[in-house]
C-alpha cells in the first residue's frame, strides 16, 4: 500500500512539469530552423543538414560540424530554412563564429524576424527531464520540427568522435584530451538531423544544452534504422560564452 502511494505521489509531482509542455512546444517551434545548403546547379538545389535555433535578433545557433568550412568552398551557399504559415522559405546565412572544441557555431541572418529562445542559467542535474526539438530525419516529411524528451542520464567528460577530430587542430585535440569538458548524456533517441537542436525546460522553454551527437553503432545510415538511444548535448554555458565573444 505504501509503495502504491509513493508511486502515485511521484506521478502527481511529475505531471505539473509536463502539463505545460504543449504550450511550451508551441512557443518554441517557431524559433527552430533548418540548417543547410543551396546550390542552383545541383539537384536537389536545397539540402538540409541539421537544426538550428534563434538566439538573438539576427543570430542562429547550431553545431560547428553542421556548417564545416568545406561547405563554403564548394559553390554552395549556407542557408536557413523556416516555415512561414504554410510556406517554406530559405534565407542566406553567414557563419560568424565557430567554437570547434565545443562543436558550436553562430550564423548571422538578416531580417530573420523570428523570436529568440532564452538561454537558461539553471544548474542541470542527473535525473531531470527535458525536451528537444529539431529535424531528426531532415526534410523527408517536409519542414516540420519534431519534439522528443529525454532524461539527463549522466554528466560525463566529452569524448572526441572520429568524424569530428579532423575539424580540430592538433593543439585543440591535445587540450580536449588534457582537460575534457562535461557533456550531458540523454536517454532519448536522436538522429543525425537533430544536430544543433535546443534542449530546453518543458515549463519555461529556456535552453539548457545543444544536441551535438548521437552514439552511432555502425554507420551514419544505421542511425536512422537502428538508433542507439544515447544522445549527447553541449551545456548552454559554452554557447553563452560564444555569443558574448562577438
């Protein structure tokens, strides 16, 4: 009987936090954009590579690995994709800052006209549950951001994924190995298109982290058919520092 009462109390305590989730998601989604490239000589002309979110009047945050420098020398323009009513639009974007160590980037977009998301200052603890919104499978089903939730299962030192190591200098790799920073391990399933998605509080909508990688068992393609359900996110303090440096 006591065990039953304990379970009921726990459920009742959790429900209020997620009762406001629909309203929060509705507020957050307009600030979510797709990040990709546009090349009028290619078919298709537009390619969605990841997710970004608005952090100030003309700034969008995403992962550095979503917008590598190699994109800018192949004749393709970096763009953001957004939904306006029932129409999808794209706008040119310029990468103004990259933090390769923390896998973050800032894009400047003129006349963005989207509301920024607030960056949280709260301390994140293991066991807390958050939401994250993005484009997990790209634009396969249209430009419709999807929302998932996950628990912070661990706060652990970062590991350098093999596919990202080539984006770092020798000095940066040495620095990471010498003093790795902490990342959040989330037990929710994410996909490659979720890179750059904001992780946020279900009540306030304040961003606590940025999705940056998924533990892939075999190949990038297998992440779509056989996801590991282990996702990592960069604490928002590093994004705040990147913004402050501009």
